[in-house]
């Protein structure tokens, strides 16, 4: 197999503010940059989407969704995973909030499933997941960890039932800014409490999961202490991936320099670096294999495509064509190292 290579569209939105010097970048512009990218003749196969304004209207009429799908298909692209707008500021609510908030969370997932069903029926989407998180902060969760994780799991279970009705898979992205998901151990506890393997799983991002190792926001779960040796790093990386890989159904290629970063309404989380950042600490190709391959070294069939995620870059970086060419080249290297031909 060869994995499909996708570009995420949400870096044009996350951390952007209309009233700043870093306004949102339109979906059309992000798609044009994706289509124009080239790495030795290899092109992006598709895009992953954020189902919210100003890129998309999750409540759009079916005809409008199909027209959008037509436009994407004419550019020889597929649509893979999508982000459900489960946060309060996008009409959702905390997964451990009051009943009204949890209802809004589930409703956002229902709307996302409706949208992806139309895309699948159209033919532009045949793989991918629906991305969620807990939509709550670490401090709020920490007020009562056990009870709050249990409540989050109940919300995820309700969403899992919705996903099952639409033959969809939900994936929780492990970022240190989301309560109950802010360490590898807390993420694992939440997935196990939810108890819906193959329906509610994990979205591994190389940048975010690196900070899991360092114990940001959860020192008690740190697997590495700086400074560390290569041997210590790979031992810790194997420990983390062995626990979370069986739950991983979606994968983000990314780079991180060991620091946290946040802009706009987005809280501090793992800093995404350019693929060729000299300060990047990750061997992207080698790290990717720990998530993509099973214990026998074979590509995991659960993962159909790879997506690059690089949020909160300045617009001058995002709007430069060479940025996306370099990213695509890196993804081709990941695919070539680990896919079976």
C-alpha cells in the first residue's frame, strides 16, 4: 500500500483573527497552495477540513455541499478527515459540562456526520475520521479528574453511537491543552473508559505527542527528563506509542521544537514547526513509523492517509509556496520509508 497524502486546511484558521495582522486565510487560497505543490512529481492526494466558518458552513444545504465536493473533485483532490466544531465558541460545549453543553457537543458531531455522509455519497470521500477533543481546559478537569473523565467518556459514548449510525470513526487529538487528554496516560484512561475501540479512537500528531513525553501539564506522567540521550528518547517513545498506537486511526505528520505556543483563542499547545526547522527535535520519518506500523513492522490498515498539520504559523509562511513543497517532500519520505509497495 501507499498512503494517500493530505494537507490540512485549518492552519489557515487556527490562531487567526480578522482584527489582527494574522487574519484567516481563505479555504480557496489554502486549496490553491495545495494543488500547486510538487515533490518530484508527487502531488497531494487530498485535503482535511475544519467544518466551520469562514471556511465552511456545517449547516449548508445538501446541494451546496455537493457543489463544494464537485469543486474539490475537479482539482483532482479527495476529502479525508474533518474537524467537528465541538467547542462552545463554535456552537458546541464542554464534554464534561452541564447537560445542555454536552447536548451541544453531541449535536456538533451529528452535524459533522451528516456533512461527511453527503461527501461520501458524492464520492469525494472514502476514508478519514471525524476529529474531536474534550472542549475543556486542564484546570477545569483537574478539579475532579475521575468524575470528569467518566463524564467525558459518557459524552464520547453518545457521540460514538451517532458515528456508528453513519459508519464514521471519531478520533480525539492528543493535545496538552485539552483537559482529560493532556497526557498520554489521561488520554489512554479516557479512551479505555469510553470503551468503543474501532469507533472512538486517537488522532496522533507528532508535535503534540512529543510533549506527552516531556510531561507538559502532567509532570507525573513524563517519560523523559531533559537532557536525555537518544537511547532514552526512543525507549520513552516506544512506551508511549505501544500504549496509544492500538487506538490510533488518524495520523498527523508534524515537527516540534520542544516548546509550547498559542495564539488567538487557541490555548497553549504543542508548537508546530516547519518541516525543515533546524530547531525541530523529531526525526519525522523514524517517529512516524512507531505510529504507522504494527508490532510486526507492517502498515496498519486502520490508517488510510497521512495529513500534515502545522498550525499557528505566520501568514507569510503559510502563503509561501515553498512551505508546502517542503512539507509534501517530507510526507513523501514518510510514505516511502514505511509503506509497502
